[in-house]
């Protein structure tokens, strides 16, 4: 949980989550499909369960507001 996110050498596009010890939050990054490290999770809930006890409200606040302006 203290390792930085690693996208890996491949070029796939898999949204993943890593624990950022500086912010104590699980943050989204893009995983390329190969390589990487153990600080990579399919869902933010898995990240928090493994790396820090936090309530669901914190998970929602991290994932709620990804808007694109056209």
C-alpha cells in the first residue's frame, strides 16, 4: 500500500485503484495490463479494505465527481 501506482509496459486501458499514503485515499489510475505491483486494485472498496479502514462515504466522495465538459 505504500508503493506508487505502476501502469506497466503494456498498452491496455484498465481503470484500477491504488492507495496514496500522502492523502490516505484510494485513487484511480490506468493499468496497461502487465507488470505493476501489489498496490493495484480492481475496486476502491478492495483498496480501502486492504490498506486502510475507511467508511463508504469516503469511497463515494472519491468516485462521485468525474465529469467531462464538452
